[in-house]
């Protein structure tokens, strides 16, 4: 999957304690998912988010500061149906 976000901005406090407008250009994040069924009852799934490890800001302002969005991460799930 691909998540695309248009240009966004936030008002945040810079290191000199001054409020300023911070703008982030449009960007895309690529996510992948693979699943394998070992049997009708047992399966495994791999999810990889932000495959290309794109640095971006989570534009929700938190206490006057911006934080980075999540870096590349992965989750493996093993599922058994009773």
C-alpha cells in the first residue's frame, strides 16, 4: 500500500523559543504485507511499514513541538484457528 499526504503545516516552537510556521512538503510512505497459510488453521503474516524509512514529521503539534513520524518497522503475526 501507499499512503500519500499533501503539503501540511504546523505552528511550533523553535530552539530559540520562538513560534514559527513549519511546512512539510507532500510525501508518500510505502507499506508491504505478505501472508502465508501453512494449513487451513495456521498462518503467518508480515507487515512492514515505511519500507524506505522516509523521514517525516507527525504534524500533530504536541506541547508546541513537532515529533518525527514512525521510522521503518515490522510486525510478524502467527495465527492459529481453533
